[in-house]
């Protein structure tokens, strides 16, 4: 068996041992004290290579709910959508993350 590579691209990685990842964990624990943020490897495309030197994590939290299995076929598909409660939860997470990284402005 042999393989022929049409292209050979270098993968994008962002080390979880960083202050930014720590801020993600902090924001998540504020929303869900029992929640865990676990690094994982996901195949697929990313625009992360367009912002060299910037840590990029593919992460957008949603509340545990009976809706999660419904989302799997909808992600990046025709008529992609999520419930407003999950948008609000993710928005609150992003707000807390920005506040943890940038701090309150006077």
C-alpha cells in the first residue's frame, strides 16, 4: 500500500499551557463550576493560519441539554441553527472571557 499526497500542509496548534487557555477555563468555571475544558484534536479546515502568532481555539460552549444531539446534523449544514438559550449562554461565556483577559475598563 502506498499513499500519494497532493499537498502537504502543516497543522495549526495552540498550546493549552497558556494564559489564554487559563482564561477560557476560568470563564467556563464561572458559568459551570463542574464543567471541564479538555483540549482535543479535530480534523477540518480553519482560518487560524491567516492570523500568525495568535492563539486560536475552536471553542463555543453550549449548555448541556436535550438539544445537543439535534445539533450534530445541523452544524455547517443546510439550515444551520441553534436555540436562543444556547446563543445567550455562548455570548455570556465570550463576555466573561473578554473580561478575564482584558479586565474591566474604567
